[in-house]
C-alpha cells in the first residue's frame, strides 16, 4: 500500500519527535527520588500496594501525555500560536506537582491534579484539532470527519468530573483505605483506556488519512 500523507509526515517527523522523549527524563528522576525516600513502598502492607498502584498510574499518565502530543505533531500541521508553547510548559509543571504529592497521605490532592491534567489534555487536543482542520494540509484527514459534537465533549468532561469528585471526597475524609485503592485502580483503568483509544485513533489515521 502506498504511503498516505499522514504516514509520510509521521515518518519524516518521528526522529525529531523521538528526541523529545528525553524531556520526560527529569520527571522520571523525580519519581526515582520518591522511590528512595519512602521505605513503606518496600514493606508488605496495604499502603505499599496503594503506593505502587499510584506510581504505576502516574507513569501511565506521563506516557499517555507524551503519546498524545507526539501523535498530534506527527500527524497534523497547523500554524503555531503562543498557546502551543505555553501548554507543554503548563503540563510539565502539573506533572511535576503530581509526582511531588504522590503518597497515601496526599492521595486526594493527587486525584485533583490528575483531573486537571485530564482537562488540560482534552482542551489541548480539541484546540489543536480545530486549528489542524482549518489548515488545508490536513484536508485529506478531515474531509469525511464530522466536527466534534456535544456528546464528544461530554465524554471528555465525565472523567474529569469523576476524578475531581473522588479527589475532593478523599481529601475531605482523609480516607486511605479500600476506597482509595479502588479509586486509584479506577484511575489506572481510565488512563489505560485512554492509551488504547489513542493507539486506535493513531493507527486509523495512518490507514485512512
């Protein structure tokens, strides 16, 4: 099958985009520091299970954000604006904040920050896709793709609201028990599902774009 425009653009941009993976090394270094400063993670206990699940969810979130950004850059072209430089900086700050509050004692705040990350990434994706739609270089992709409906926006808002309400509930009640464990597992599931959806959308765009 002959390469389509999106696949050609992805192959041309991938080496540069891959280098940006180095930008998350600092976040991983901060997480490594967290692992060394909390001995409870290496004890057989409920808190250790909760802590490792929270770490896994945080790592998955970092990976998801990088995949979303790199995927948008590789597949589409658009006229950049100031916000295109501000959004990654803002996301980076929030990622560092989320890693900084990891731990059972501040799990409510961790959820609140995670909800903010979900909201910002949904906004970034929507704004980027809107700009890409207005660029004629992407007509081959958007020609048969309808504009986002209210239902599409609702599907992005629901996870944000759910995570925010969970975070506020844990923060107010200071719950560090089974509810927190189930909630972190739910967050991990949401992130894993977002990762799956990102993969499906990426593969589809390479085939149909």
